[in-house]
């Protein structure tokens, strides 16, 4: 049975793209607002309690276009937003990370990127409250866009970043961490198709690498929807999955 429904916004476009809940079952909604904030569009964060009562809202951005794409909460109920900023940073657009406490006070913000376009699309935290963002980068890797994962500690200090992709456009769209802090990346790639990568946690310097299978593997689409097949799991903990389309293929 539906408990309640809510809307938030002004006279212009306002969009919610991601949400999460904290340890007290408060609800946080992240997205974009064109009606409030400092610029053409800003990141927006709205907090509700479990009864649907708004607690507060916050906007973040500058005079240009800034977008909120992902949200995560750590063990202390700090909130992390990621997205894309055209107002700040080094390039035409940069990945952005903003941290708030549970009262809505901004703790810090960080941008990551180079001279071209970079964005954060999804975010998660591990058991130690380290922060992982997956997205896309045209500044590093291939100019058409590669998948990027960036790790920060809880103080906003960058630990490492890694890129992966082929000769065409590749985008990281989702990220998750399991109970052992293994990290899963998902997204899509014009170099292959749909993908899923798993790698084991390495605090210092993880290596993201996709290996070919040791034996021929055949795969084929089974329905009009995407068919995901695990091609390899090696001792380093990497998985790779791919959508086959409508034709049989052999990878070797």
C-alpha cells in the first residue's frame, strides 16, 4: 500500500536521479535543479524523514551547468554527491564530489578531471568509508571517452584513479561494493557492448585489467533484451560480461 508521494521543485525544471537512505531511515534525493541555486543548473540534495517530511534541501554549483548523478551515505550518515560540473575544475567539465553531514552542512568538495570532459555517474562507500566514483573521462585514456573509477578517503584525499576502455566511447554507469569490499563496475561500451567488471580490493594500487579467456567461449543472445554472460573469472578476481547482440560469437 502506498504510504505517501512527494514532489519538490519550482517553476523551472527539477530532476531527481538517485536516492539512498541512512541508518535512521531518512531519505536523501539527489539530482539537478534549474529553478534554484547559483547557475543555469545546480546539484540538488533534499532530505526527508521516513514519514515524508522534508528536513532540508541544499544546492551546489556555480554560474554554469552543474549536474547531480549519484549519491551515497557512509556509516556516520555523511552524504556524498557526485556528478558533473561545468563551473569549476580544470576542463570543459569535471567530475565533482561534495560531502555533507546529516544536518546538511557542507564538509568539503572536490573536482577531478583534465582539459576535456569528465563526469561522475555513480558513487558508493566501502566498509572503511572510502569513497568510490565511477564515470567517464575524455581527458585521460581514449579521447572519445573511457570508463574511470576514482577512490577518495573520507577526508577527500584522492587515493588513486584508473581508466579502462577501447577505441570508441565507453561509460561507467554503476558501482557497488560487497561485504568483502570487492568492487563491481557496470556500464556500456561502444567498443564491446554492455560490461561488468569485478576486482578485489587493493588499498594501495589496484590493477584493472580485462583478460581474454584461456579457452574459446561461445555466447549468444537468448531474448530481445540484453543477455549477460560471464566470460572469465581469474585468480585476481576480475569478471567480464558482455552483451552478444543477435549473432553467435567466439572469443579466444
